[in-house]
C-alpha cells in the first residue's frame, strides 16, 4: 500500500511538472487536464491549488491584454482618416532695409559652396556661347549678367580667330572645368532682368525668406539677434500634438499595479513550490542511498554465508549475481564486495586455525592450501598481507600482565589461561622482586595477592609504594585476597582502575575484570591526547 501511494505521488508530481510546461506554452486547457490527473492521483497535494490559481491568473492576464489592445487600436482609425495637413507657420517678413545684408549673405553662401569638377570626357566638346548663355539663363531664371558672370563665360567660351590667321605658336585653349551653378534653393533669389518692379519686390521678399531658411544655421548670434530685431513679428500659433486620452493609460497603470502584487504572490508560491520540489528530490536521493545501503548490507550477509567454507560453486555464484541484479546493486560494487568478503573470510579461517594450535607460523603449505580454498591470488594476498598480519598480531597480543604471587597453585591455574587469551604474562614471587622488574617491564595490568610470607611487603603496601611514582599511577591493579583482607578492601575507597577478587579466583571473572580495566585505561589515554 505504501509503495502504491509513493508511486501515485511520484506520478502526480510528473503531472504537475507537465502542467507547468503547458502553462509556459499558454496551453491552459491541457494544463488543467494535467492538474486534474494529479488531483486524481494525489488529492492531498497542496500544490494543486497553487497551479489552479496560476492558470486563472494567466487567463485573466491574457483576456486583459486582448481588451487593452482593442482599446488602444480603436481610436487610431478615425484619426488616420481625418488627418489634415498641418499648415506651416507663417515666416516673418524682413524689413526693406535688409537687402544689402542679405546680398552679402548670398555672396558668402556662394563662396562656401563646394566646387565640383567634371571629367575631361564631359568638357571635350565646348558648346557655343549661345548655348551656354541659354542654359545659364534657364537655370538662373534669366538673371542679370554681372561682372562675375562675364568672367565665367570668358573662361568657358574661348575666342576663336578667323580662318587662316591662327598663330601656329599659340596652342589651342584647353577646356576648363565648368563651375557649378548656383544651388537650386537660391535660384529664385536673383530677380529676373525683364521682370516688372512689383515682381522684383516680391522676388526680394521671397528671396529674403529663402536666405533665412538656407543661411540661418551658419549665422552668428549677433546677426541673428539683429535680424530678429528688424523683422516684423507675427503671432504664429504653435502646432502641438494633442495627447491621447489618458483613460487607457490610467487603466493600464492601475492594472500594472494589480499585476505586480499578483506577480509577487505568484513568485512567492513558485519559490515555495521549487523549494518543496528540491526538498522532495533530496529526500528521494536519501531514500535511494539508504535503500542501496540496506541492499548492500543484505547482500554482504548472503556473501558471508556463501564464502564461509571457501569459494562458492558456479551455481552459487550465478545465484549471487542474480540476487545482486534483483537488489539493483551496480556491477562494480558487486565485484568490490565479493573481493572484500573473500579476503575477510580467508583471514577468519587463518585466525581460527592459529587459535586451535593447528598452524605454525613457519608452515607455508597450510597457508597455501587456504589460499587455494578461498581462491585468493598471490597479488591479493600480498596486498592484504600487511593488514592481515596487523590484525593477527592485534588478536594474539592484548597486553602484558604482571602477576605477583607466591602461591604456585594460583600461578599454574591463571598463567596458561591468560596466555591463551593473547596476554604476555610475567610472574614475580614477592613485591620486592616486582619493584626491581617493573621499571624495565612497563606492564599493562598488575595482578597481585594481598598477603605474602613473613618479612615481605603486603600487597596493599606494594600498591601505595607504586602509586608514589607518576609513571605507574594509572596502571590497572587487581588484588587476589583471602577472607580476612576481603572485608578490608570492600570497606575501602578504591580508584576506578583498581579492583579485587576473592581467592580462589574465577578465571572468567578475572578475564572480564582485566578487560574492563584495560578499556578504562585506553579511554583515559585517549582523553589525554585530546
């Protein structure tokens, strides 16, 4: 049931993601159908309402955008039909006393016009004077021939001597490039020679206006000021573009204010949705990680059972591979786990053989046999050898026990058993003899009896002397006491690294007591290193 529920939630999430994509493509109907699928799969999903609000908001925005487009485009049609040409503002006329200044301005404009040269092919055939004069008059509107125009015609039309009287030493006149004519904007400035006086006055007025239009950008500020002072000012109504009705702009602004608030809310909801999806993704990844860890732990248990007595058969190996594929464990992880379990089980087998006293350290044939049983290659053995030997030494050697006892029976019972557990045991008959050995020995645990023969230190006195030396202040110390000293030690305050047992001592109790005191000592040393 839980698996089906999780699958439904995952499918609902996919539907919501599909709805988000459809909303971005403005396919609101498809998005609604995707949201309904998600609702059917996971009714408790609280993001469905957020998606529905989002679709409603975007549909409203789309409708409002269509209305605004119709509202803004409707007034433009009648305005384009009733558009009338805007009359040009009336130019102020210039007072009669300005013609001289205007003529000077015209001359200056003529001098500043660029000179355009013509190619030799265009000037090779020199037209007659009458043609040149006709063209000049036509282009200038029959302007009066001035001194400058005469010089211009003399340059263009050469004088030809009569036939038979040409001087051979004189070379023919080379054609000169024609000077450009007056700009077309100044054609009507020069009045016609045959025009009546009234027409001439009108030409002067119009020429004054044209000169103002052409030369006004290059007039200095002083001339501009004088010209405006002498001119007759006319009231000209400026043409101002009428603004569009402000109702639509105000409506758009108000809608923008509403949309900004809604957009902020939608942005907040989208951020919440994104954050929730990210958290769900992280949770999904963590679940997958935990699932694969559980699968690996389960597979390791099966591997240990398969490799406990040696390398498994081919049929067992195929079953293990099928199990790994069922648990969705990658192939490289399976190979690494098999190699790890193989070396671990090989090490256990060697340690068991050593613990049973069935293998000597010099017996290489037995180790070779075990390597064949567990299919451990030489390279794997050499790679694993250092770790294997360290574990072997750590398992065999647990520490040094310094046993101080004058009772031979106690020595025979305790010493072999301590050695079988991996302890190195050093014995001493009296406390005095122990004080001579302890500096060179550096034991990990001291097991001492409470009473010795006449003339010798007691076990309690030996402990007090030993604690005076800071080097042995924290070494675990265990008393083996008789009935008389048991009541005394039970009523005294001992340190955490001190304990006592009643004789004859139970070896299991003694072993547990030694282990607990060594653990306390190691923890104390580690706390000092921190």
